[in-house]
């Protein structure tokens, strides 16, 4: 059964409308609290958020719902999503919640829920929450003497900083490296620069002055050109750009050229393999990762396992089959030796460790393979199911045949926006462009 409110990464929408009203968030809090009341002990929830203006409203509504369900709430303030996952386990919480719409503009917001093990909820668990929210029966609440208490945790950011620093090799440091760090005016605007500086780097900060409405605005991992320009301007050794909740990363080399998640995963996977620390015999990525990555791993005797889009599905496959590296081309990178979810800072630290080991420029260290020409375009639609139209199905079948064995075609609806994403790749760049343009035109007509 499909989910109504939860998408590929929690509940997300425009703040103060739809699923992101105070009333709806209150119900989600009550439902999640009920789902995770297991026994007579005092139940606890940790709640983090990014820097969006609407975070104040959603934090209060969510807290009220959880308190009403009898859960004690610990408010972490602005911290990265991976910090919430880590502190859920560290503080022995029954639930962890991150209030964020990740890389979306400030007027959107969302809720990501983690179970007591620090992993995001499964589809089935999210459906149970939806059923309680949608039910005509009142959501159960705690008795008057069992209402929860709310406490603010003042050192949540410091706890995460120390955790992140411990993932960097003990016999090394970042002395001598000049790093541009773009925190997208988001959740990591304090934690990421501090961790890098304490490890010895010279830090040049951008995107570190949140005002509630500038998160992800022309900065961060979805607008890496700002980081690239600053790297060239300051002659930095490397640029690191995180998104609004810091669970994804993009890197720029010393020339200001972007290095995407596929190259970073290839670097980390090969390094672990050479040191005998790779588990699972390869890497888990999504259907969006470049064919060049698959060919590179195959040449190393390693496999690339693909899942549908969403870091949650990557993590599920990693857990089920014993992999310790996975991620997405967009920069979500999961290193299960350290974390239960994507962590932009931790991934960046592993790249920095490789740069220090090699003693070479980032452009040399991170250039792992030649990407196959890949084109991704989006088609907007209002309602309906254009991908089920016969004309669209016929066009997809024809395009797949044209690409043959030297290319791939991936067409999917976005899990967070009213878009259909059309991606094709192959050795023939002209063919790839032609296929994507033709499909976008046909889908657009069907969606009109």
C-alpha cells in the first residue's frame, strides 16, 4: 500500500500547509509516540532541526504531540540529521526526529524519524503512523500523571563534533590544508567548521549565517559553484559543500572543479578494499549512479548493487547484505562502520584522510574514473499518472532499445516534488541527449 504523507525521506511539504501544519505535525507526534511506547519505562525522544523559520512552529507542535503520548522530549536545537541519528542511540532514546526539508528552499519543511537503533523507519512503520493519523478514532494519549517532560540539551553540537572527529585517523591531522566549507546556512553552520578547525585545518567559511530564510539559497551542495569560486579565489586545497541538514556533501578540487558522490564513493570503496576493511565485496548505490562507477568497480573485482532512489533504501540493502559503504550520486554517503545514515562531514573526513595519505592534490586523488555521458532532466506535472499513458510507455520502450547494451534509462517520479525525473546515460553523448529530450517532450504532453 502506498504512503500518503511519507515520501522517500520522511514527511515533507510547504510549511503551514498540507502535511506541514501545526495540527498535522501534532498528530504525527502523537502517533509516533504511541507506536514506540514499549513497556513501563520512561520513554524518550530526541528532536533536532535545521535553521528554517518554520522549525520553531514544527518543533513546538511535534513536542506537544509526543508529550501528550507520554514521551519525554530532549530538544537538541540546530544539529545535522546524522547527529540526531547518533544521539538517538547515544542517549538511549526510543525515537529520534529531525525537522528538516534537507536541500529544499526555506519555505518547505519536513520530518525524518529514526528508530531506537538510529535507522530511519521502514515503509511499514511509516504506514502505521499514517493509519493512526488518518483514523476516525482518536489517537490515544497518556493519563494526566504520565504526560512527558521537555528538556533542552545544550551540548548536542559538541557531542556530535567529538563523534565526528573520532572517525578521522588518529595518526593524522589536517595541518597544512586550507579548506573552504559551505554549510548552506543550515544545520551544520557551527559543527562542521569547528570539527575541521579542531583537526588542524585552516578554515574559510561561507554559508554560515542563517537567518531562517536563506537556507540552501544559492549555496551548499545543490549550488556548489559558490564553493568552487571561493576555492579559486582563496587558492584553497579543497572545498566542502553540505546541504541544509548536512547529510550530503559535494567536494571541489583545488582547481574549483566539482567532484560528485560517485567519485567519492569510488575513492572510499577502493581505499577500504586495499586496506582489507571493505565489507560486502563492493558498494551499494542507487539506479542514478553513473555507469562509469560500475565499470570502475568491476575492474577492481568489486560489485555495484543498485537500489531505488533514497538513502533509506541504500541503508536497508547494506544492512541486509553486509556492506559497509553505500550512497547516492547526489552526495549522500553512508559509512556504516561509523553511522546509520548519510553524513556529509564524515564522508568529507574520509576523503581528507585519503588526500593526506597520498600527499597529492585533490584533483589527482579523487579522479577515479571517466564518467559516462549522463543527462538528467525534470518534467513538471500537476496530477494524474503520466508514466502510465500508452504513448509514454511506447516511447520508453523505444528509447531503451536505442540505448542498447551500452547505456541505461531511468525514469521515475520524484519522492518529494511534483516532478518526473528522466535520466539516460551511454557512450554516445548525442544519442543520450536526443533520447532525454524526446522523452521529456512526450511525458510533458501526457502530463498537460
